[in-house]
């Protein structure tokens, strides 16, 4: 179940990344690379931080074909992509939550400290988007966007403490998704944002 | 002693990073993340380069709370932060020197080549600031600033060759700090810079 | 033979990177650092992805001196560098192909999946240039340039399938170079580009 959502989420992240690359007028190769970095960058960073080898796409290289295929498919359907943007955003929100849960799982498996479990979930959920924005030469949206990282943290906390409290994953996973996913969608719709820190002076 | 300065330096780096994030109007989460990347990025990069696991903040996750706490505290005191900017810059200079020494130590412990010891010190000292500037969408200051990297190299060279010459760390560490710290402060005050390479033509 | 070309290519990459840094008016240290990141970043990223330690420049730290020496030499001869720009571009093209072959070799040695072999070659060939552009605050050229990544992929595919088909490396390496190198040079001369994906709407 989590695996199915995982592949849906990877595909969704690849497709929204392809549209971001298209806004920068990148060539087809650039589109595929941005898609790979966005869809796989979070898990890769987590695996490097935790010394968790082989990286999951090195162990399952067909994921690379899935991501590049999704990116090229996005180019093909770009004309209708605009009308599907809400679908993309919904799948992207689902992906954020699922990536976070998977990231927590990896850290739990290697017996990491609770704080590291939360961080591992968050890194898996948000680093792909940060790398995408850096490569597109933007200030990462996640630093200013609608509760993106907050949703990841909330999901990770619910998931981890749910497991710690002794509940079965089959119960905790749906609960974590049922909180994180609508929270992100609501934040998008209502344009909820974290308070900003504005400091105008030079140091 | 080095440990105490290390925590002071981490805190100082987190606070100056928070001000940089505030200049970019990031939200509170972005401020914390920029603080973590700046304060911990150098040591993390060094540990990855040297295959030195677990990463030090994975092994001591409370450091993450210290860094985020320092970042949020900076938001709270932002009104007076401007008047403390010299204190921040002094602590940041101290941090550069101490991070460098700690970076050298890690490489020495695993028996690395002298050149790698110097590079390890330098990476620990300066990479955090480079990552901060990339995430804030600037050309990294360290490539154009006041002897930042040079101070790190000088400190690393003194420290490594002091140890190699047989002196006790209790002597070499204060000497390295006593050279590196005022060198950086003087460079800031006098606006000393490395010569620039200006090449106007396209390749 | 491949080793000789490897060192020529590293030097060429360091020199073109130094010119890029000069266009950004970086100081001498920044020039050396950009040269190191560009010349060594691809191989470093590959080694981290494949858990292939020690990193090759950690094992052979004199490479760092070669790269920094080449960068400083470029500053010294900057006045004539403009007249040598075609030589640089030729050596850079050769470097792309050779880096790719070396990257494939590393992945083959550790018994990686064919797709990972291709990716390993490509990462080794192109990531250095991507990191250079990110640090210089540009959208990476490779996402919009003249078949840069495509040349790397073509070279990797020829090399890997040549070996798989049972041919001797002494035959396959020259063939891969003989296809990849002129392809890149032709793409530069004729300004061949991959088709671009242009998507004007906001998501």
C-alpha cells in the first residue's frame, strides 16, 4: 500500500518538477535531470546522511526510468497539464506525507535517535524540492511556502510517536496521512504560512 | 575548552545565519533550516568526504535543538541584534578558527595525508557559509570576502605543523587561535582582501 | 593512456573553471575552489553515490595541487587565454568523454546494474560543471547547452555495451572517444541543441 503511494508520489514529483524545468526553458535532458533530482534527491540525501547504502535508486535503478518517463510524458501532455494542476498539487501533497513516513522508517530501522527519525522524515520529504529550486536558481520555496516543511514535521511526529506508543503501523500510517495530507491541502487553499522573520539591516 | 568554544561558535554561526535568512524574509522554519545548514554543513561535508560516520549531529542530535533554539532566539531579539553585530562577527571569527582546528583533528585521527588534514580543516570552517549563500541565492561571500578562507588555511597549517613538530595540543591550539582569530578580525576591520581575478571575456 | 588523458582533462577543466570564476571577479582563493569543485566534483559525487571510498582525491591528494596550480597558472596567462579558448574547449570536450569512461569503470568494478553504469559515467562527466554554475549563481549550462549531457550518455552507452559485447577495453575506449569527442565538438561548432521544453504557465 505505502509502496503504491510511493510510486504515485515519485511520479507526481517528477511531473511537477518537469513543469518547473519547462518554465526555465530547459532542454529535454535538463527536464529529466531536474525530475530525478526532485523526486530522488530527498531520499538520496537521507541515505548519505545515515550511511544507508546502497542508495535506493542504485539498488532499484528502474526507478530512474520511471522518473525520466514521467518527465518526458509531462512534456508530451504539457498542453493539458495546466488543467490538471490541482491533481498534481494533490499528488505532490500526498507525496510529501508518504516520503516523510518512508524517511522515518529508514531511520527507525537503523535504530536512530527520535530527533534523527523526525529529521530523516523531513529531509526525505523536502530536500528534493530544495535542490530543484537551487538548480533553477531560485530561493527555495520551502523557506517561504505554505507549511510545506511544517506538514512534514507534523507527519513525522505523529508517525514516530504513534509507533512508540505501541500502535500497529497499519493504524499509524493512515492516521499520519489523514492528518498531514489535508493539512497541506488546506494550507495551499487558505494560503496559510508560517510567520516570517524580516530583518532589514545589514550585518 | 575546545568543546566549550565549539558550542559557542555553533551558536554564533546559527545566529548570524538567522539574520541572513531574515534579510531574505524567510519563515521561521526557513530560518531554522538555514541556521542548521550554516552551523552544521561544514562538519557534515567533511564527514561525508572522509567517510567518517555517524555524522556528528546524527550522533549528538541535541546539537540540532541548540542550533534551532539559537535561531529562534535571534528572531526574538532581532531588535537589539543590530547593536550586537560586532559580538556576532567576533564569535563568528572565533568559530571559523575553532571549526578549522576540529576539522583537522578528525582527519588526523583517521591518519589522512597532510594535505587532506588542511583541506578537512578548511572544509569544516567554510563550507557552512558557502551552503548558506547558495540557499540564499547569492554568490558565496567566501569567494570574495575578507580573507575568510585564508584564515582557515593559515590556522590549519599552524595547527598541523605544530603537532607534527612535536608540540602538545594544549600549546598548539591556543597558538593557532591566537594567530587565526586576530587575523580574521583585522581583515574585517581593515577590509583586507585577496587579490581578485577579473576576466571580462566570454569563453 | 587513459590516465594521461585524465590528467590533461582535469587540468583543462580547472583552467576553464578558473576563467568562469574570473568572469565573476572572484579572489584567487575562490578561483582555486571553483577549479577544484569543477574538476573533482563529478568524481566526488559519483564516489559518494556508490559508497566508493576513499574519494579519489583523498587517496591521491596531489591532484589538489595540480588543480590549484592549473587555476593559478590560468590567472597568470589570462591575457593570452582568450586566444587559446578553442584549445580549452577541445580539451574540455576530451575531458567530458574521458571522465565518462572513468566513471563507468568505477561502477563496473563494483558490479553495478547497467543503468547505474551509464548514470555513473554521466555523473562523473557533468556534475562538476553543474556545481560550478550553481556556485557562480547561474542556471547550469548543461540544462540548456550543446549536447553536453547527451555526449556523456552516448559515450557511456558505447563503452558499456562494447565491453559487454566482449570487446577488449583497448579497442572500446578509443572507439568511445572517437564517437563522443567529435560529437561534442560538432555540437559546439554547429550549435546543435536538444529540443527545449517551454512551459509558460505557473503551476
